[in-house]
C-alpha cells in the first residue's frame, strides 16, 4: 500500500472543488483519493499518520 500526500493547484484541483479551492492538499492510498481537500499539509499529514479520521468532501469549504 502506498499512502501519498499531494498538493493540488490550478487544473489539478477537481472541478467540483473550484472556485472554493484554488490550492489544497489531499491524501491518496494506492492512487485512490481517501481524504481531502485540506487547507494545510499538516492536516493531510495528520490523516496520513492516523491521528485524524479522513474526510472526503463533495461540497468542500476552506
């Protein structure tokens, strides 16, 4: 299993999350989005480290 934290900006941010999110951090497991968007890398890191439950927002707010 490969857990990754990714920084998204511009066209990398999913259309459903724009214009609310111009940049964000996400957590992926084996290429599948499991958490996000997050405003900071620290929030994404807490999910990746198991210190916080992941959230996946369909209608995100910053």
